[in-house]
C-alpha cells in the first residue's frame, strides 16, 4: 500500500535518488506527484495534484511542467489542454471556460498572445490577433445579433479601418475609433440610403436634418398647369447634404378643409368615405388629401380616380413603390395606351407614371418632382346620356348601365375619355380655385438611423382661368 504521509516517497530509486516511476507526497502536504522521475526530479509523464482538487497531467522536464499537458482549476472550473513552459501556459492550446466560452490559439506565459479563435459565453466569435489577452490587430468578429465585423482592433475595441456587415443588410466601411464610426466612412443602409462622408462618435457629420422645397412659399397657378418642384435635403447649417443619397421622398397635395365648393356636398362626403381625415399643416389650417396627376400622357387626357390614402393622410399611388423609387427600366419603354392595348395595360402604365411622379430617391441631397399637376375634382353624380357613351362593337349605343353591365375595376379607374367619368356614376371637372398644400415627406423604410426627416410644405394658389 502506498505511503501517504507528508514527505514520503514510494517508488523506484537509483543512485539514492528517485528514478523511474514513483509517488511522492510533499512535506507541506499541498502537492503530491505520481509519475516518472529522473535523478530526483519529475521528468517524463506524470500527474501533479493540488490540495484544493486542481491538477496537472502531462509532461515534465527537469522538475518543471514543460511540454504538452492538461490543467484543471477547481476555483474557476476552467480547463486547458496544450503546451506549457516552466509551469506556464505557453505556445498553442485550447482553454475551455466554465461559463461556456472557449479559446483556441497562441499563448505567451499564461495570456492570449498571437493568433487565435475566441468564443464567448453568448456564442460571439472572434478570430484574429491578440495581445495581453485582448483583441489587438487584425481580426474578424461575429456578434450574437448576427452582425459581422472585419478590421483593426486595439485593446478589445475597433480602431482603425474596418467593414461592418449588419444582420439587416446595412454595411459600413471606413474608419473606427473607440469601437464606433469615427472619421471617413461609407454606410449603405438597408433602406437604400447611402451616406459617404465624415462621422463623429457614430453620427454622420453632414447628415440631412430637414427637407426644403425651393422657390417662394406661395406659388400662383391656374387649373391643369404642371409644375416642377426642386427639393433639397439640408443639414443644420442649411447646406445641402451632398454626402447623402437614397432617401425615398413622396410628394402629395391637400385642399383646405373649408374650401370645398358649396355645390359639391356629395363630393365632400365621397372624399370622407375614402378614409381621409383633416390634417393640420404648418400654415395653421387643416386640409384634406387631394390627388396629384402626371402630365405625361400626350394626347390622352388623364382621368381622375379615387386615390389610396396612407397613414399620413396624404394620397398614395395604387401600386407598391419599386425598390429604386421609380418605375423599372423595362416599364419606361411601354407605350402609353396605344389603340391595341388592353385596359389593364393602360392602368399599369398610368400607375407606373404616377410612381415616377410621386416618389423620388434623393441623389447627393437633391430630388426633382417633374410635371406635378393637381387632379380634377369629383362632382355630384349625373345621369349619363347616350351621347356621352362610347358605342359598343357594331355601332350599338348602350343606355344607362344596369346591374349586369357594371363597369370593371379598370374601367372605373380609367373612365371614359369623352365623358370624363372617374368613378362609376361620378364625373370630374377642372381643379377648383383655392389654396392647396404641396407636401414633400420622407417614406424611407426602415427609417435611416431610426427617424424620418420632418416634411416640407408649399402653398399652391389656383387662380380662376
């Protein structure tokens, strides 16, 4: 039976020294070693046990823990497997932390030094260079939220140049300081907004803060006149934010709540039925959404339609906004309602033009809305006469439509070129004189850096012809 008394040895002896395999309990009783000996020193393979339950098992050289081995610490629960030098973790190895983290790579006298892969308790992974246990040098980091960063690090912080790929698709490439954007950098936001300029503590220095519609505050016009509105995105100093592109802007119109013609009570009710509620403008009065039209149909007279209304209370187009804020390239080449086109093709073409009119993406802080025209006004329903109706095939003229002859959705939108019918049973006439509100507001989705710019307004005064 082995002797476990302090200072006792049980094993082979040579030349009055411990040689070969044996077990030794140190006089202080804190250590005990069992393994190979050479000339009285631990040498070869063995296991060194500590009184608190910690231990080392592996190679020894001239009495020191040197070579490859395994170490367990009772106080922390951490384990290490790899290379040792004179009792220290040194060289290449793998340390498993009790909290679930793990590091595999290079060590220098007990600390992470050189290249390695660190996985923390949350599953975040860093692969790159280390210095004195900290991320230092070039490295790649995968965060728990799905973001990925590759670039320069200094003492566990991103410093220097780097590229960040966010989980939502946003990408930033540029300079870093104190673990955030600082210096020159380009951010491509998941909404399509691009900012390429200077950053300070994570904020773009030249970021747009407001929308400005150029020109006088009051614009006088007459019915059916088209206008071009030039828009700028300006910073706090009133300068154009040329470093910024891609914000999606929408132009829309409103009519003063108290300005509806007295003869158009039914029209007012119809507008109310579309879900539009009066909105208060920056001019101090309320208005109700009013449709805009595109003056781009050539000889074909555009027809009014019941517009879709968005959350802002302003008119929205009928189709979803394309990713580039306008029509697709192939859409621009489509004919504008030729004689052989189906009604569905005419509707699609009209809506594509409305999209091109109503939505624009700012480029270098600027946007232009061309050929903006107030739509015709819906008036009380009037019985249709035979002279107002288009002849059917074979020259037959229909009478007033019955239930079985109700207009299709496409016909309701397009209406009749001669009668000016916009919706079944309703007619349209020129825009009535009065004061209208033109508004440009941002609809970028999701909002750039978490918020939209405040809208900009102009007053359009329609004078009697």
